[in-house]
C-alpha cells in the first residue's frame, strides 16, 4: 500500500481491494459484465444481444395473422352493408358469402362455363363491373374482390404530398384504371405542378425529371387497360378508384338513382359527400385500433399494486405530474417552487386558458430541457376528457404524489420495492437475459449459501445504466455544447464570488478548491467554487472553516449565506465542513434512481435470495453488498485516470474505441473498480500526465488513484476465454441454408422419384432448364432464354433487364431497377407461359421406401444435420405432403427404411457444417492471412462459414446504436473479395481442420 495516502483513505482502499466487485455496463443491445478482485480482473466480457432481430421475424408472422383476421372482419362488414341495400325494382343484392362459394365466381368471368377460355385472356370481375356488364351477383363478386385485397397504405401519403422519389415508386407499381379518370387527372395535375415549379421543396431531396415521371405515368395507364396482376399489392388509392368505378358502372347499368350511386360510393370508398361531410369509407375502416392500453401490465411504481386508468383519476394524475416536474438550476434538478407550480395548477382550474402543446413544451423546456417530452402528457391530461393509458401509481399513492409527497413520506422502503410485471417492455426482456448470464457467472447452480459464490462473496455491484433522456441521442453525440468555461459555470452557481458575503471582492474570478487540494481534496466539480483573486489569496491553503473560525461573526454570516445558496446540498456540506477531513458522502438511498436500474436492483435481490446469500442494498451500509449506480461521465474520468499503469505501460485504451466490442467489457472492469459514492470523490486526488480534449499530454490533477486500477492489460494477455458473449442461441435452419445439400439416390435413373414444383418462368435459372418436367415446355423455355440472350447468369428476367438497360450500364442496382419493366415485357410477349413445372430436388436425397410397418413413403435425408424428413405419399392422391420431421443423430432409422449407400457419399466437412451456429465464437489458429484469436461466426453458407474477429462490432448493432463503423460482410458477399475489413471466409477444408483440432483438444 502506498505510504503517501492519507491513513484513513489508505485503510479504505486496502479494505476495498480485498473484496470481490462486479461491474455491469448496460446498453440496449450491448453491455459488459466484469468481476474484479484486488487489481486482478477475474472475468470480463462484452454481452451482445441480437434478440431484436428474432423478434422482428415473430412480429412479421403476427402481422400476417392479424392481416388475415382483419380481412375476414372486413368482408363481414361488407356483407352486412350489401344485405342492407335495395335495388330500384325492390330486389336485394345477393349474399356475398354465398356468391364467393359458387364455383362460377371463383374463376374469372366466362372461364368456368366455357372450357377453352384461357384465364389470362378473360376480363376480371372488377373490370366487367366497371363497364356495367354484370348482373347484381357479378357486382357483389367485384366488391368482395376489392375488399379482399384492399391495397397497401403503409406510406399513408396523399398524392399531393409525395416527393418525387415516392411518386416514381408509386407510378412504377400503380395500375391506373382506364374507366376511371379521377386518379389519372390527379396524377397529371401533380406532374404539371412539377413542370411549373422545378425547384419546389415539395419535390424532396432526390428529384426525378418530369419526363421520366410522365413515362412512368404512361406505363401505369397501359397497365390499367389490362386486368390487375395477381399477387401484386397495389396502392389503396388505386383500389379506391377501382371501387368507385365499379359502383358507377353497375349503378348505370342497373339504372340506380344518381343519389344512390353517390351515396354508395361515399359509404364504400369514402371522401366528401354532397353535403361536404367527410368519411373514411368501409374500405378504409380501421377494425382494430392501435393498442397501447393493454401492452404494459405494470403496477404502482412504489408498491406494485394495480393502477387506475388515467381517465378515471385525471386530476390526481395531473397534480402528481406537476409535482414530479423538476426545474434545472445550476445544472442540477430541483422540485418546482410554489409560483412555478401555480402556473400549471391555474391551467387545470381554467383549462380554456391553457396554451397549446407547443407553448406547454416551451414552458417546460425553459424549466428543464430534459423534460420537454413530458409536455404531450400534460396537454393530454389537460384537454382530453378521456386520456388513454394508466397512471404510474396506485390510487392511494397517486393521491399522495398529488399532494407533493414522496416515496419516503409513504414509508415505502427501497429494499422492498415490488417487481413490475413487465420490468422492461421496450428492451423485450433484455434485462432478464443479462440477469441469467450474471447468475451463471456469479453462482454455482448446485450450491446455496456462502459456498454458492464462484469467486467469493460480492461486496459491490456497480451499474451504469444510460438515462432514458440521453439514450435518445446517438452514441458519441453531445446533448448541447457548453460554450462557457467551468469558472463561468461555477460563477453562475453562486452569482459571482462564492465568498462575496464577506465583502471587499477584488480581481478576476478563478476556481477555488473548497477543501484544499494540498490536503487531499479532490479536483471534482463538487469541491470547486468561483472566487475572486482577493478572497482566493486570503483563504489560501485552508478550508472555509479553518479560515473563518477565528472570527465568529464572519463565520455565522457565511453560514447563513451558504444555506440560502442555490448549490447542491453536497456542496453546502463541503463549504460548511468543520473537520480536517474531506466530508464523506451521503449514505442515504439514491433518490430518483430511475425505474430501470431500480427494477434491475429488484431482480438482483431476487437472485441473491435464490442462493440464500444476504440481499444487496441500494443504500450504503457497512459490510453489506451495495448496488450503486454510476454515471457514464464518471466511468470516462476513471478510464482517463487508468489509461496507463504507474510504470507507463498501456492499460485501458483511451479514448474509448467504439469500433471495438471490447469497450463494454473494459467499461465493466472500470465500473467494478469504482469505490462507493461515500468516498469516491476522495480517490480523485492523484496527479499525472494525461491527454486533454485536444489530445495533448499534460500533467492533470483530479485523477483516480492508480492503486485501485484493474490490470486490464494483464487480463488481455492471459485470458483463454472469448471476451464477446452472445445472449441466446441462433441455430442455423437447415431449410434453404447450407444444409440443403442435394444428393441423388440414383443419379443415373431419370425416373427415380423426385419432387415437382411450379416455378415462375421469370425466376428460372440455368440449372432449371433441363429440369422442366414437360419436354414441350422445356423447348419453349429454352426459346425464351435464347430470345433474351440469356448468358447463364442470374434469372431470365435479370438477363432481360440487363439487355433493356443496355451494354453501357454496369451497376447492378441500375439493372435491378429495370426488372419490373423486364417482367412486364416477358408477360406481354409470353402471356400464356407464366410458370412451369420443374423437377426440384432441394433439400437432400429423396427416396421412395416401403418400410416394414406401413405404406409407401418418401424419405428425404438432411445429411448436414443428420435429419430425416418423411413425406407420406397418400394412396390415390397425387399430392405429397409433409407429414413428419424427425431429427436423428443416429443412423438406425435410416437402416429401418432400408436405404442403400448414398451416392455421392456425404463428406465429413458437410456433416460438420451442421455443428456450427450463428454468432458462435470459435478459436482459430494463426495463418499468414489472419492472426490467431477468437472469431465470431456471422454467416453459415453452403460452402462454409464467414467469421469476423470478435472485437468487430456487428453491423446490425452498429446500425441500431447509430455508429458508423467498418463494414461487416455485405449480404450475398463471399467475404474475402468485397474488401470488408477483417472478414474471413472459411471453406469446408478449414472447418474440417477446425473441428478435428477441437476433437483432439477434447481428447487431451
Ligand atoms: Zn402504490
Ligand atoms: Zn470575493
């Protein structure tokens, strides 16, 4: 222990170092966990969470489900509308459900009755109804067709608000119906508007020439003359105009009154009626309003009891919200004073005098820029009779909060805080997953009590959790640039010299350490005030008390003055400190800790209880485990202090390298080394050369003691575990991935059972040509291929697009743009040939076997995963359907099916591929093209895997956190050749070597 430390501080440091400490750095997608004892880092890791990507898939499925349900509901509404209408002759329209079930109406008109009619040539029910050529039943069918696919509206932009790029996008896919001129007129108007004002801001960032838009428009009109293409989503406005045209056409042919036609249009498609009343229309009806209320089932923030709806306790919720506001003064939040509160309360008593949301926002922003987002809530509570959502407190506690009382007044103990039912709805249980990982690291699952600890009892747990306010900002961005200097800001706190009450100020203002640095006072903001040169000189190397104690009059004047000052309580204590020691920090609970860290503390309590060890506390008590919250700024200051070891060698990288995933593990190690807040300031009394903001290395005071620093460099040297840990498992699905290797049971026998499937002609590729089932079809397909000058690369439509684009166009994206045009051209030149049946053998060996226990079955083998898919061939039916999937590790069931040897045989490397999974961290030996170390698997492809060094930040996380980093492998790229940094492709041979070496290692 260094001898130059003050004895009490030295003892504290000594006692602190002997304990086991945990640091946890939190982020939404990334985090760090570190365990430190003494100066040794016992464990440190960066935790990555890719879970949101998985959630995205689940959301997609849910959206599909809800979409289908909504379609049913929409049809039910349409039916109810149809059954209510009456025709002039007194007849009713037929029941759409019954119409839809009739075979005649399932196909296009005329197709069912006359056998020779090709569906492609037949008109659609919609276009027939538009021309007024249908009876009532045909009209009803047309309506149901439109309601079944009502078009997309996700952009929800009206034509006049579309920027150029959107407009082009719309026109590229739109089909502007010929019979109805409304939509066409509107588009023409918008194009004319662009011709008149070529620089208008409404055109957006990337402008498109008027000529190009006109070209797209003409093509959209062309498309309108043809029946809609099946399976192609259209814009809602197109569908609306279709709907109006259908009503118009049928109305005229059935000689409906003009009013009835207009009313029907208005009721079905919406718009303004004759009286100017606007209505959304049945087609646009929102059947399932967005759900907010039932998403978060959270309880009272104080006690966990159920909370009332805001609508029922509007006034209480409003008053509690006013009491919860904090004004910012001298960069510190404080509760509002009475006159500030009164403004808000006056608004409540006279809501008609209350300003609009913008003015409320401006007022709150003036009080505290951090809280301006609360303005919407205030406005909602003030003006909305029925505000949505629930209050954050139970009835009883809300009433207390409305009177300005706090948790402490309610007698709620910090240690007994309730677990919320949805602790972290936004992070989707991210915290719970981190907690599980922590449990694995800290405890031995089989033991209880003190022996359960892996590294010994944990005494301090330090959390760094970003504030919700700062979370909104991108990483590395600053909230606001403070232009004034620290002295100026200190002077603002005390309105000039801090000792001016003593009189006779003179000279310029400068910083003054309240507790002198020479006596061990830290160089932190809390220990600084502004003082004039005269007072600074007079005070000299003393505390205020040592300076003024001999003159009781001056001291008491100073005491009274300090009590009234608008500085933090802590600073007042330091100013009035009468002891020769720097005052220790306040051991009381951390107030306003924030919901998330509080809930995490609750979870930690539950975890400790599970292992029968003493519970951790959020307030400081000697000898008990302390959970402390650390701000990002403090972590930064400690990193600066510890970027070098005392001997001058490198320790923590400084500044923080955000392009390395290790920075979270480093932060966690720094956090774990942070002393409790009661004496954290005191350790900031060391002086050394450290870089400033400009990168100049200068002697700087106020650094953290080097004795406390964890030895990060040593940890990196001796570690034998990966630093990156990925939460969750990401198995590679064998379908459509590398595991779908194709093997032929009888390659020489053409008649061996094979799967047949339909493929779109435009999506055919070279290998498909010889697999087309019918010889005649194959000849036609080959003729098309020669027409489009297919060169054996990509699909047929891509080849055609390349030809349309011309030989001078080289960029793939430009060719891609021409694909819709190419598809259209293909469909016009070969309208009868949309899809062909192709032998398809995707996904393993296909064999027809007759097992001893049952009927004939089709068996498919997934060699890479050792899986077996059994397809049952139903007797008497052609259709083969997937019945069972059995995953097998052992070959026994294969033998039951009596399969002969496979040809070609499955190679070991391919079998091995199935053992890798995504985000797995593997150790690779050094090679000329790569260094030895841990690598993360980013992709598993047919021919091998792609890995990146573990410190490379994954692109999906970088995107979500707003970081601009090196590229990760692009989609479809093979790795080495696309120039992305650090990416390495592993072929099957590499993998074989990898697994063999691992096998040897395991055997040792
Ligand atoms: Zn409560
Ligand atoms: Zn002064």
